């Protein structure tokens, strides 16, 4: 992707003036899909379906092959993007992406329990903050 290796601004809207938890969840999904794409596509005879193509031939049915199902699962599997046909999507409530993302954000906020940092990490962070505070205090007295 043109050498870009940084995605930032997740959750930001209105030129970064406001933050939206639904947008953050959507941006996370988009970043996951981009990561999947930039990892590249493996190419070998099995993934290309060389034997299946030879066996089925032109205009044959590839959808019923076990290999089609097997390799389809290796494609990007979004959690929020709904790829059903419109009729099925509407029958299931017709929620748009932002609605589903807000629901997921609310679920995460209600249920997530962050992992506790190891004590040595907490102490190192405290040391860094204290050193930065001391440096800032020292530079304030120099002016």
C-alpha cells in the first residue's frame, strides 16, 4: 500500500475535534482488513486450485468443492460488515454499520476487563513519568 505503515486517528470525527466510540470500532475493523490485505496473498498450486480447475473444467461448478469452502474461510472475516443480500439484511433488522459498531462499543465498554500490567512495568512507567516531571520542573526554573 505505497509503503504506508501507520494508521492513526481511529475514532476521530470532525477533523479530530470529536471522538466516536462507534467510529473507533469501525476503524479497528478497517485496520484489521488492511492488515490482512498487506500481509499478501500466498500463491501455490493448491491455493490457485490448479487441480480443481483441471477437473471441473470451463463453466463447471466450483462452489460445491470442499476446497472452495476451505479457502473462502481464509479471506477477510469482518465482524461488523454485513455481506448478506439486502433482503436477508433487512429481514435481520437492517442495522447499518454504525449502529452495529455502537452496539459493539457498548458491549466492550460494559464487559472489558483490562489485563493488569506486571509490577515491573508499572514501576518503569512511574520512573519515566517522574523523570519527565523533574525535567519539566527544572526547565521551568531556567527561564
